[in-house]
């Protein structure tokens, strides 16, 4: 979320700077309207869209992977600085020993995290602004109902018994009834407001007002609103002049009217703060050379921005090995005893002489306990008893969603006459233990996994593809009488068929 907000703000800011530098003062108002709306939509959605580019992809001589790092750097820096403030503290859970009864842990006391406080503040302010937004719409509806209506070709005039500056919303134009009946409202003013109606300017205003409700904390939303409203006034002024009004007379009229009276929320109206820019814009002429130059500059720039802010380049060059990629990932666990392996560790054969020996800090085969903890929760995820560098017992505690201890599973490995691993397995949840047999049938890929019920009946059997492939082939589960209760077919850990 933090990275999205930073990247969207960067993109919105960059597009707004381009608009202010190259477009705002040019007499190409329809294009400017499209650009502002495009900038809003694109700036908020581009960081959510991604497609892959190879690490060597370049555009106009610029390596896109390097460019993406430049864009991501400030977002990642902010994310790293904020995340430690909003990650709730985790409580460490103690692991009960195999011979002892499970330890009952106290439920953590209820507390409010900084993240919850931030979301609470955001929710309250957003709700307030949403209510104000809806209230503004209700106010306009009430004004429409209270006024006298007069139909025209393109709009409905709403005549009000109160002083009000001429303004429009959707297909309604709000006017002071007394002024209208006395003929004191100039035709140019009506033409100006009719242009707002014909060109659907209210939809632009509604969009930016709604975005302000959601992104009220982003100052760029207020800058975009001002730019959109100014562009609307430019377009309406241009329409009035094109309909035959003299520029000098219309400018004098704007100065008189911009003294203003009352305006409604979310409407288009004549505002004194915009008048100076509008007066200067009327005297400008359209330069086809400038328009062409702007198009030639902005089109390739827009394509480049789409690629930079949406593309996800390959973070790992193709020359990296799987071990290098694994080592580059952030750790998810840590241990209380640092051990080194002398020789291959052998994941499924901890007691097999063909596997390695765990060496302790003194440089000798280690004997003792080793606990492995989760980085996320600081709780023990498994504990090992090690004798002369070999794992002789493993315990796997299980926790509920609150982090409270539930039960443990214990595995005690041994070797049969053929050198295959045969492990006794039991859990606090079961009164009887299973005996597991793990036998390598293919040194490079496959291990047979079998378990027997206490009465000697086969409990289940399947093959596992290693490393990291998961179940492979047919998996069958039997009850204590030998009947098949479940049967599934897997391909590299993926269930492809449920037979029973």
C-alpha cells in the first residue's frame, strides 16, 4: 500500500508538472481536458498494473531495469521507514518439551496498533468528507426542487428567489429569478453556462470531488481540481467568443460578474480568482507548430511512463543459480544455535551415514537442542534434539490463529537394515503412534513415503519428488482394516485428479 501511494503520487506529480509547463497556457483546451482526466486515471491505476520486461530491455537507449529502480527507490525507502512503525509486536511462545504436558499460555492483552490508529483516522476523515460530498449533492437537489423551472434546448433554467452567481450542474443552470425576469443576465453569461452543460463539465467535477474524498491527504488532488475548473472556464469562454461576442466587451462583463455572490458546491461557476488567467487566454491565438510539437513530445513520453511505472523487470538475472536466488531472499526463520554442516545434510535421512554432520561452535559434532523460530511471530516452529551431529528427535508445535499453543507432533527417526529411514511419529492429538518409512528409490528425485497403523496395517503411501516438487504420482490412504478411504493423483505437488 505504501509503495502504491508513493508511486501514484510521483506519477501524478510528474504529469501535473508537465501540464503546467507545456499545456496550461496553450490554447488547446480540449486536449488539455483529456490530458488532465487521463493523468488522474492513469496516475491512480498504472502502479496497480504490471507486465514483465527482460532485464536487458531498453528504450531510447535507457535500460528499463535501471529506470524502474530509480522509480521504485523512493517508494521502497518510504515503505521501509514506515513499516517498522505499523507492524504489531509479536509475543514469543515457549515450546513445551516432549516429556512435559503442554504449557497453557496467557492470551495477549488487547491493544491498538499504530496501523489501526492510522486506518481509524483515515476512516473518520473519509466518512466526514463523504457525508459532506453527499450533502452538497442533496443541497443542489433541494435547490432544483425549490426553484422555478424554464426549459431550453440544451438545459433547464432553475430560477431561485435568492442572490446567486450564474452556475451550472449537469443539465441545470441556476440563476437569480429577479435578475432573469428583469433581463439583467447577459446572453453571454447564459451562453457560457450552456457550454458547461453541453460539454458535460459536471462529470469532470464529480470525478475529482469523489477522488478528493478518497485521497484527501494528497495535495495533488486539489491542484488537479483547480486545473480542471480553469480549463472548463477556458473552454466556455472560447465558445462564447466563437459565437460572435466581442472579446473586449466579454472581458468587461467577466470583470463585473466575477465580483460574485453565492455559489453551490460541485457546480461550475464564474470565479474571480480565475478571471485574470481567463482574460489573458482570450487574447492568445492557436499555434499549430506548438500543438504539433506538444503532441510529438507528450505521446512518446506517455508511452515511456506507462512502461516505467507499470513494467516489472526481472529482478534476478538469468545467470543466477537457484541457490543464489534463495540466498538473496529475506530470511523467514532463525535458530538459537548456529550450526554448520560437514557434508550433505540430507533432508529425509538425518541419521543416514551418507549424509552430513552438524558441527557446533567449538568445531566438533554438536550434541544438544536447537530451536528454529519464525521471523514473523518469534514463536518456535520446530525443535530438534541432536546427538553427535545427527538429528535424533524433531518436535513441531502447532498454534491457533491467536498464536496460542495447541499441540505438537514428534518424529523420532531410525534406520532399518537396508539403510532406509523409518520414523516413529506421534502427536498430542493421537493416542497411538504411526511408523513412517521413507525410502529413496531414485537418488535424484523420488522418495517412497509409507506409514502403518499400530495394528500393522498400511495407513498411507505416496511418492515425493525432491527437492521441492511435493507429492508425485498416486497417493492412497487406508483405514485400519485395509480399505481405501482416499485416493488422489499428483504431479509435482499439484493435485490433478481426485479418484476417491
